[in-house]
């Protein structure tokens, strides 16, 4: 895939050997930042998914903790009566 195209790259005979390989002139981006945008979207989607999984785990742990506390409180009340 061509990322940029320089005017001098179209006709390499016009480029001096010391300048060959260096971008000169007016480079035109053919992807216009789409690759970075796509990478950012993928990364943000993964981060969002990881965050949601982590929040579900935290919620489950809190629910189990509350349940254990409720069971302990009921046992204590039952033993006192």
C-alpha cells in the first residue's frame, strides 16, 4: 500500500543520488490518517470491553460480600434468640 507519493518519486531520474529515499516536495497522504483512526477505534473498543468486564467482576465481588455479610448477620441473630 502506498502511504505517500512524492512528485519526485514519479520520475526518479530527476532525483540526485544524495536525495534518493528522502521525501521531498509535496507528499500526498493516500490514507489521510485513516490507519491511525482505525487503530484508535480498535484500541478504544478493547479498552471499553476490558473496563466492562472489570466492572462486572467488581460488582459480582461486592454482591458476594453483601450476601456473606447478610448470612453472618442472620446467623448471629439466630444464635442470640
